[in-house]
C-alpha cells in the first residue's frame, strides 16, 4: 500500500464550513483524511488518533478555494515600470502591455511564474487554479515547465496553452500541438491536468476554433476562451460575421457542458440564454475587469438563468478573499441594490461552483466524505466580533483574508504549515521569481 493511501490525517477542534448543498456549518468538529480523500466530517471530539494530528482550535476549516481563471505569468509584471505610452482602452492594454509581455516570455519564465504565482495562491488559500499560458516565443515545453513549478509547491493546476493567430496561423498550430502533447502526458498525474484554450474569438479563425473544439471533445477535456472581455471582441465579431461573440462561439460548437467562458462582460440577454441552454460555465474576474476598465459582467443575470459561475483572478491579485470581496461589492454597486448578492452566493462561487466549472464538483469544492482532501485552515484569532455558525460565512467574505490562512492541505498532504510552504522554501520561490522578473523587465524595456 502506498504512503499516500496508508497515512491518516486528523484536523480537530475547528469550526467547519462544508460548502455542501445544505450549507452545513459544524460549530466544533473534525475532518479525518485517509490518504488523498476525506474519510469523515463530523461534529464533536474524535475518539481516535491519526498519523498526523492538526489542532484547529479557534480556527475555521473550509474547502480549498478554487481560482477558475488565471494567468500565472502575470505575477512577473508585479510592480514593473514599463516605458510605454499609457493605454486608454482595453485593446491598447493588450497591444502595449500584455502582448509584448507574451512575446518576451521564456520557458524559464513559465516555470518561475508557476512557482511564484502558485505559491502566492496557495498561501492565500487557493488549492486549484485553471491557467492559460500565452508565449509565442516559448511554446514548446512551456506547459511541462509550468507543471514542474506547480508540482514543486504542491498546488493543483489545470493547464493549457492559449492558441492565437494574432501573429500567424503557424503560431496557433504550434500552440495546439503543445497543448495536445501535454494533455497526453499528464493523464496519470495527481495534481496537474489539462484543458484546451483559445485566446479569444477576435484572434482566432473558424478553422482553428473548430479543430480545437473537436479535439477537446475527443480527449474529453474542458475548453476555455476569453469571451467579450472588452468591446474589441464584440465589435470584431459584429464587423466580421454580423454575430455577437457568444453567437459565433455557439455556431462553431464551442459552447457545451465542458466549456468555461472567461469574463463575459459585454454579453446581452440572448447570449446569456445561449450559455444557459448549452450548460456552459463562466469564470468571473471582477478585480481584473475593474483594473482594465472593461465593465461589469452581468453575473446577476447569469445566476438568475442557472449558469454556473466561478471566480478567477486573471493573473492580477492572487488572494481569493480579495476577489470574493470585490465580487460582492461590484455587483451591489452596478445594480444599485445593496442586497443584490450575498456572502453565501459569493462563497459558493469560490468553492463548489468553481469545481463545477471544470466538471470536478464530485471531487472538489466542499468538505464531504470521499471527496479529495483539499482543505484550508483559517486562524480566527483576529476576527473582531463573535465567530458563530450564523456569522462565519459573512466573516469569510468581510473579515478573513489571505493573511489568516494558517495551514493548507492539498490531496491529503500539508503543503502550507504555519503560513509557510512545506515542499520548498519561501526564500527559494522569491529568489527564482525575482531573477526571472528582472530579466523579463529588462527585455521589455529594451524592446
């Protein structure tokens, strides 16, 4: 019997927020983990011990938070001073910032960013991310390097290379092949899996879209695409085909139960109906949408139509608690209704709904027997008002932050203990990340 299957972990004396269908909160209880899976979630004092025992007295135990959309390499631009003309709309943000960054990235940067951004998310309570990488000059081998960084720190990742024809069709074909090779290589991995990714409707032609859709279905993996994040996407499609973005994607067969549409800011009610009809999901990135001034996604209308909505960070702020707070406030502001959406809905978006986006709702997203053991323990000592079963979800959105993440378990293994990584050192992550960012910044400013 393998070590992972034989060892037991016991987390006791904590308040447990299960995120199950009933929203069960256990005031004081324990979670027993056998190998990689949860064996028991129960109230009271355990009558047994385990190989590893974690005392969660004064703490809140929650499922690992799920980042439904990210770009790991975004962390390497943190704090950068770029010699560019300030952009005044989203198209210019892409042209002046992100596309030059994409072209300057190396395979070594792909590894460094996975290590750094993965560590940042892990230390802030995110145990699974869905990442798309876009480096036209660092295609071959990039996903293997991202996987290496991901596994080195012990976080889960769903990875893809972002196909685009913005430079030439060969670039998309190479990205397609990199993605397919990676999908085949990681079938038996515990922490890393794969999906198919298209950059956006306005940078890919019908042929590569159809090819990507067919391959994703053949390999039974999710497919993701940036969808009407900025008006440039919508206007391009209207001018080229007379169709709105989601209409075109639907015509090309993109929409389906294994489809995750990122952003969906500039979509109308008809497009929302199409997404709901095809049972596609949406990865909502509220903080990034604000940063890029693209607008507010009509998430309230999506939820009203029963669309599954997860929360992403789009490669900007990797603390999921900040993203949850932003999701709460942005939709109240946009609707003019301070009761438009509540903490419970937001918490579900960051947990079980994020899992459902990628067809993982039976495996992750809640603390229930037989699910994979991805667990976060939050230090409740700084909470200023009573921490009760009735108040705890409100505190998760309004009070807790990444700074309160004490311990993190992924796949039954402790990967953050006392706020520090256990599989590698925090110093090593910083050293690799800073060296990579220094080189990237230099290349960008030389260009």
